[in-house]
C-alpha cells in the first residue's frame, strides 16, 4: 500500500524510545523526513537517521522553542505526532484518593495535555499551509479512568476532547486531527525499572515481571499480551497519510479488545 508519505516532513514528539521511536522508524521507512523532540536522545534514535531536537516539552515555553527550531531548518511541516507523555507518580500519590498533590496534577497535565496543545499551536500555521495532519497518542486510561492514576487519565481525556474539538475547527481548512488510543504497550512505562508499573509493583509489594505479565489479562486485553509499539506506529502512519482524507476527528483504539463498550 502506498501511503504517499515519501518526502513528507514529520515532527514526532518523544521519539527517543518506546512508541515514539517506533513511529519515527515507521515514517523513516516510508521515506519521510523526520524530526523528533525529547529531553535526551538514544543510540536507537540516532540509528534511524532522524533529526533530533532537545527540549523539555513540559516546560511552558519548551514546545514553542522546539517547533521554532524545527521550522527554522525547513518551514514546511506535513505531519505532527503528539506522542510524548506518561510520567511517574510522586511519593504519597498511591495512597492519596486523588492520586497525587496539586503539583502532581500540574506536572502530569503539563506533559500529557499542555505539551500537545502548545506544540500543536506552534506547528498549526505550517500545518495549515501544508494541509497536513495531527495525530496524538492518548490512552485507554482516558476511557476507563478508575483503572489508572487520575491525573494521567484526566489529562488524556482532555487530550481527546482537545483533539476532537480542533478537528472540527481546522478540518474544513484541510488539516486532519486524529487520536490513537493504545492499551498496555511494551515500553519503558511497563517494563522499565524506573517506570510506572515498576513503581506500582513496589507499592503493591509484587514482583515487577509478574505484574507486567498479569496486566493484559487483568486489563481485558483478549490477546493476553502487551501490544508491540510497531502496531501503534502503523495506525499513526495510516491516520497521517493523505490517502485517508476522511479520517477526521477519529479516536482509533489499538487495545486488543480491552474496551468493552459499544
Ligand atoms: N506504554 C503504554 O502502555 C501506553 C499505553 C497507552 C498510552 N501510552 C502513551 O503513549 C505515549 C508514549 O509512551 P511510551 O510508553 O512510549 O513512553 P516512553 O517509553 O516512556 O517514552 C516517552 C517518550 O517521551 C519523551 N518525553 C518524556 N517526557 C518528556 C518531556 N518532558 N519533554 C520531552 N519529551 C519527553 C521521552 O524522552 P525523554 O525522557 O528523553 O524526554 C520518550 O521519548 C505516551 O503519550 C503515553 O501516555 C502508552
């Protein structure tokens, strides 16, 4: 299938590892010109040949400055993928009924919502010129908020609302805005020794590997296995492709059937 992404200029946030790295690799394989922004680079990212821009997107001015750097190198931009997200919980969050202090909520919203809004705001003039596409990576936590830390689930739900509303505002001008919703995916969030699930395992006094192994089943994923980041990347490519002009305002679940509602 020709997705007509060859030569497109693509910006992916959080492409140094995990789902973002898989998205970078997938666009590079399609012949796109890819830049990614995160706080640090990795050997795996360097091996892709993508351009790297260092920035903390949770800082209020981080997204604007990062996008300015990207557009200074080439003012054209066809695709923005808002992928950077996640985060860890602070001490005490696990025993707080609101899953964290005011600072925890502010920090989680800064990365999982504000970074995407600010990056999109900075990139929108170029995307309008290119009649391009925005794809944001949400989470199944947004659709079942009781099963995840509340600040994260709430920020992702807001990201869904932002994306659907923006799709309405810019769709007629040729910019398509869509969301991809993964369930448990095999990345550092799940398997990293400093990731969220390692933190959760320590809180529950459980073996980390045993908790990771149990998560797909407990989460209702019908494959019984974590999703591979490449699978999320394939959906991102399709939604970003100009061969999908009617994919506007969609929220595409890649969740192994975890969502039980119709
Ligand atoms: N894995 C899952 O099970 C799962 C499920 C549903 C949704 N998601 C969502 O999928 C997206 C990717 O998650 P992942 O699992 O691939 O996470 P990951 O492996 O932890 O990767 C996160 C990426 O975001 C970057 N990042 C984090 N904080 C940043 C900051 N302040 N400024 C700039 N970049 C930052 C990281 O690079 P640096 O650390 O170098 O900055 C890294 O490149 C997130 O939005 C997450 O919420 C994941």
